[in-house]
C-alpha cells in the first residue's frame, strides 16, 4: 500500500527521470538484446508524436491568429503585440542558432540511431534553394503537401486562414474562432496524453542509445546544456533588457524586481500557463501597466510568445542534426527559424510541452526523430530556465506595448 501511495506521488518529471535512469541501466546491463522491447516502445512514442504534428500546427496557428480579434482597438493592439512577440522570438532563435553553429557541441557524438540520408532533405545551390523554399511554402495541392509531411505550406496556409477569419462578418468570425479554439483545446488534451506516456517512450529510446552507442553521448551533452543555458542568459540579460530600456524606457533592474514573484514561480513550475495569474498580478500591480493592456497582452503572450522555448527548440534541433553529422546550409537553417517560430507558437504553456513540438522542426528538415531521446537528459532544468525566459519576455512585451499606447509603466 505504502509503495503504491509513494508511486502515486511521483509526478511526470519524476517518471521521466526514472525512464531515463532505467533506460541507461537497461542499455548498459542488458545491451543489444534489450532492443526487442526498447525499440517498439520508442517507436510507438515517436509515432504518437508524429501523429499530432499536423493537427496541432493547424489548431494552434489558426486559433492563435484568429484570436487577435478584429475590433479597431483590439486589432491595432493585437497587431502590435503579435509583431513584438514574433520579433523577440526570432531574436531568441537567432541567438540560439549562432551559439550552436559556433560551438557545434553535437559534432563528434555518433549516434547509431537510424537512417539519416533518406530522410534528410539535401539542397543544391543557395539561390535554387531559396527559390524552392518560397515555392514550397505555396503548394499547388495543400492536401498532397500535408500528406507528404510538408510543414511549411501548412504554416503558410494556416496563417492566411487565421488572418481571414478575423476579416469575416461577426457571426462567421465568432463561429470560426470558437471552432478553432475548441479544436486547439482538444489538441492540447491529446498532446497532454502523449506527454503522459513520454516516460515509457523515453525509456525505450534511451535504452537504444546506450545499448548501441554506449555512454559516448552523455559527456558532449553537457556542452549542449551550457550552450542552451548561455543562449537563454543572453536573451534574458541582454536582448530583453535592451528592449525594455530603449523601447519601453524603463529600468530593466526595476522591472525584474517587480516581476520576481512571477519569475520564481515560472522557474519552479516550468509552466507559463500556471504562472499566468501571477504574471498578470505583477505586471499590473507592481509594474504599473493598465488592465486593458495586461489582460490582452499577457494571455496572448502565454499562448503564442515563448522566446525561451523557441531558442531551445531551434538549438536542440541543430544539436541533434550535428550528432548525425548533418551540416545544415543557410536555407535549411532558415527553415529551422521559420518552423521553430511556428513550433513555439504551437507549444502549450505547460511543463515539457516542447517535447511535442520539436518534431515539427525535425520533420521540416528531415532530421530523424530518435534524436529527441538524448536531449531529455537535461530537459527538466532547461524547461525551468526557458519557462522563466518565456514569462519574462511576456512581461517585457506588456511594458513595451503599454509604452506605445501612451502609458508610463514603472513610473515614480
Ligand atoms: N514549459 C514551457 C512553458 O510553459 C513550454 C516548453 O517549452 O516546454 O512555457
């Protein structure tokens, strides 16, 4: 009885750790014979992840964009907020990718996990690639493109679809917004279910890594960990404070002080959704942003603005590609930027949610999904850090937008 009670108290993160430890032990002690069980478990998990990619992108992008609203004021505020959020996420992604390209922590690890060349989409000359990139965003047959697993055309179409929902007459707009927000809620529930079985899948994948590769992969992982951490620190301590100072005209130190309760909650819960009430409280009561801006900008931020997640996901995919010895050219890196942006919008504001959206980026450039397992080793701590950056960026967004609306946050 006591044992069952104890097991019940272990949360998802605890189970994922157990999965990783059991995977390491099984792979090490049992070796290749363990693959009979480990491989189907890992494979099933990856199938589940693949299964949710297309509906998740569709639901999250359309519901996110259509919820920007169409009323004059709301439309203007929504547009501004959207542009601000997307720009900071792109800045974060760029920092992460520069660090990964310069340090290249993944080269030198050789994971024997599966076929790369068949899935990896080689490109030819740069101009030809840029042209085919633009071309591939506009499919002649959307359904065929989706069936082929092409992510970019789907993103392009969903953005258009979401924008034009906001242009519909009231009746249709409300109807479509409701349908897609319910669709998104359903997808969140399915995603949650997939994340719940993650410990078993990760056990299978880690067992396979250790049984076939040994421990070689674990040491360079530390380098990967510090690269991501460095990127997050850069974004939180340089990029965002600069925006606060130059655009928001407020003191970054005072803003951080005002936001401390929310930032600590984000760090300890690893969920920007769970932190949202506190974020709103701190931004409104302690940073002095109006309720009008707070109540619009922050819920939207918690849903679509995840700078830390965007940085993490892009950098993680680059790392995984490097472990396969894949060199991504400039166009492929551009695809990573676009899809990481979309993936961060699609990521739920809950712990570990990136696990479900990283495959979108991998699918777009054809990096094998199996690589996801190794990055799980440091995922919890990085989740805590990236969530803190996500919340901090939302709060900076509220201050900057408030300033452009004529308010004076943190005055006095
Ligand atoms: N845990 C993150 C958040 O809630 C999402 C993620 O990157 O997994 O913001």
